[in-house]
């Protein structure tokens, strides 16, 4: 399983083949900021949109897939299989799923392989960079989720969104927009990571004392990134709030669910199975690559270059040597669109 960490190191020569727009458009929506390619269309989202970042997202995708036991939690697995494999008449549209904030496109590609008779669309503000072969039933589009989905009226059986909250300015509106594009009975599934670390007792790390056993340089960077996201107008903490926003919409949603889970940053948990250690290893690799990804956000928020560089060196040493035992927290939320008497 460790071989996964080395995947995606080849040339990204195939990346352009999954981008339907003219090649010059690709560069109009990207700008270089502090040495990384950042989107130029959404001021809220400041993580990179380049090949190194998409390789990080591939690692994160594999980590979550291992943790959940698949592309979706077991609580909705039978519903997903039923919707994506349903029989249809000659004039009926095929099953369809939309992956909002598709990033490297890994979730969309895997779903397309798992359900070859369904149409899977990956959407993001920049083109996906993927070295994987794209199945014929998988396509990618560039759109900003903040602008709504008026061109997708009731088009999808499933809408999936993962790790997108920092790019969303109005999350309740976003959820309403998702409801609009779901077919009756359709599933909305979202997973968000907390911007911050937790100690071995699953408590938020708050100490600033470098001599405290819970002190973490990675947490220093995470909390600074959280502040920068707030300053840019991003939705922070959406993972724990999403179920409440869904509840506020009333009976238009049914069969709602939510749970949180923790992933160790590194294979330090004892006792642990080989799979659990692999998940921790993937999370540590994800975190190490995140150190470089978050630099433009911190620098754009006014943190001096020398401070960011110092944090980066200390956090990399902390992660590589496993001196601080930390967890990340993730929240998974789902709901089904209510079927009315008219439908």
C-alpha cells in the first residue's frame, strides 16, 4: 500500500485532455502568487491549483477512501449503489453524479469506474490535473459554486462536495443551490476537515507554550491559515454546521445524517492495524505537502516571509519525527431531497 505515496509522480501531459475549454483559457484563470499557481476567479479560495497540489489531493482522496471503506460512507452505500445502477427506459436520462470542488478529479474518476452506466461530472474553479485514465462516462467542467448552478436544473442523483468550505462565501445558499439541482430523492453528501489539530484526548490544541507537550508548529500554521480564511470571507467550520443549515431548510430534506471522525497525523496510534497505520501515514504525507500549499495564503494575509519559513521548517521536522501526537477531525454529512406528491 505504501507504493501509493509514489503515484502521480510522472509527467502531467494528460492533464489537458480532460479540460473541455480552449487551452488558453486554462492560463487565464490561473495566476502565480508566491511561487504557486492560484485561481484568479475566486478570492475566497487561496490554496494552489497546480500539479503539486493535485498530487496532495490524490493522497488525501486515498486516505479518506481507506478510512470510509470506499468512496462514500456505509450509511448511504446501498442508496448510492441503487441510484447509480438503476434501470432506465430508452428516453430516460442515465444516473448522474456531480462532484463539486473535484480538485484532481480522483473521486469523480473512481465513481465513473465503479458505475460505468452513470454519468459523472467533476466541477471546479480550475481544470483538474490527472495522470489517471479518464473513463468515457466522466467529464470535467470549470465553474464557481458561489455563482449557482442554473444550467443544471434537477440533473443529478448525487451531489458530492469535499473540502470546499474555504472557497464558499455563503454556505446556506450553496446548500439551497445543491437542492435545486438534485433530482427528487437525490443525495447530497459532503465531507469537511477541521482547520486545526487535536491532541490525544481529541481536544483542540490551544497552547502557545513551546514547552507544553501538546504544542504543535503545525497547529500554529493551521490556526494562522484559519484566520486568513476568515479574513478572506471564507466559510470556516462548515463541517459541524452543515447539518444545522440543512435542518433550517425544513422538510425539503429527509433521512439526514452526520458523524465526525478523527485521523492521526502519522502512524503513531497503538494498538493499530496495518490499515490504520497506512491511513496515518497518508495523513502525515498530506500534512507535509500542505505546508507548502498554505504558504501563499499566509503570506497574502501579511505573515512575514521569514516567519512562514520558520514555521514551515519547524512543522516539517515535527511531522517527520512524530514528536507531537495529533489528530485531524473530519465531518461527514448527508441528506436526501424529499420527493413531493407532484413528482
